């Protein structure tokens, strides 16, 4: 293990020291850290999207610190430590890449493989299925094929994961036409719920629309969260132009009628923003 990583682990242990550590770090637990972990992961993605590699280095460090934090808590509780995490993921990667490491032996790296890309993909799925079967043997409840999809995963990403899982057992349309039909059906049901002014029903049908739209994105092989984020970025850029144009007129946004703001929006589009 590198000296830098050892130093970081020692720093974390000091922060959690019962007597001399930081009061904030000492009171943290798995659940209290979860929101910070998610935030750090999003900041890594944001740096990648912006190709801001200076900040990517920093954000990856922040994300690594979260893992070190969890490992320290687990070590204090006698559950596992950082070495266990590293050993576990190393063994898993060796096991899942027999075409690169024959018989999961890292010393055999470089030996040629005769497998095609399709056979490698099939082998990957077979190995994952075997791993899941082992987990099932030790489960204390009925196991669903959807159990390994975290319910805390962002909703659009989770929807696509669910759809991919069930499609593998045949619960899917073979072409895109029924997907469009389903979206229209869900939109009609949403309109009916709006007419009824039933808030709970509106929320339910709105969710069905999003789920159907994410299914369309999956069929088109377009990650819906990525596509939506790009639209968010585009909207920010265009609206920023609107703000500049309004300011140049010596006015505030609230001074402008919708028609004027729309005209600025169209101008931003013509300018390629």
C-alpha cells in the first residue's frame, strides 16, 4: 500500500479518535454520510462533463475520502477494514475477467485468449449469475431479480435498470411502436387525473409517464439522465443569455412580459446557444 494511502487512513483514524478527534467526524455513521457520498459522486460526474480535470482530481479525492470514512467506521465496529474492501473488489474483478486473468490468477496476465467479444459478454453474465446464485443461497427472504437494484438510486437511472432486468426474462416489447403507444396511453391517463383534480392520482400518473419515457430512452439506447442533464445545461446557457439581454436593457426579469422573454429565448437559439 502506498505511503499516501496509509497517511490518509491514519488521518481518518485520528479524526475519529474518541478523545482527540474532530467532534463532527466522531458522530458520523453510515447513514449520515450517505448524502455526502452521493453529493461527492455527482461532483465527480460534473467535473467529467465539464472536462475540468484539475477539479476532477480534487473531486476523486473527496470521493475516496468517503470510502476511507466508511472503512474506518466498519473497522471500529469489527465488521471489515479498507484492506478487506480492496481484497474483495480485486478478487471480484479477477473472477469476472477470466479472459484476461486465466483461472482468476493475476500472475497469468498476458496469456492469449481465443474468446470473441460476444463470448466474453456471455461469460460475464454467466459469472454474475453464479455470484447472484451464491447470494440467494444465503438470503433470508424470497429473492427477486430486482433485489440488487438500489431503491436509493436516482429515479430515472433506477427505472432503466429495472427495465433492463425484466427485459432479460422476456418482459419487454420487441420494437419501439408499442413504447410510443404506452407513452400516449399514460399521457391520456395523466390528463384524466388532472381533470379529476386528484393530487395522489396525478402524482401516480406523472410517475407512469416518466417511467414510459425512460423506457423509450432505453430502447433508443439514450441514457435518460444524461440526456436530461444536457438539456438542463442548454437551458441554463440560454436563460443566462436572456438575463444578459434584459440587463443590457437596464431592466429586471420581472419587468418583462413573457412575450419579450420568449423573443430573447429565440434570439439565444439563433445564436446557437
